[in-house]
């Protein structure tokens, strides 16, 4: 388990630590508070510099979600 922080509402929670698409990054977990996928680990090696990287991951996730909804 890893601590996550939601970028949308600031909620902190614990979630599963899964690799994101075979990268060194932890896959975002859905925020239990507001339902957003814009979450990232609140600790760890990449925390100070990972916001830029997670922005790209969130963008990809948003596109995936939009595609799923259209089908
Ligand atoms: Zn949230």
C-alpha cells in the first residue's frame, strides 16, 4: 500500500501500489473522496518532480476514459 494525494481535492488516502504501464511510476488510483483519477503518490523518490510526469499520465487516462465512455 502507498499513500496517495488527490490533485483535485487534496484528499490523502492509501491505495494499491501498482506499476503504471511497465514504468517506474505508481499507477494513479481513483480518489475515494471526489472520484478523480488525478492522484499521485504523496511520498517516494519522484514526489518533488513528478507532478509534470503525472500530468502526462492523467492526460492519457482522461483520453482513455473518454474513449471508453463513447463505446
Ligand atoms: Zn479527490
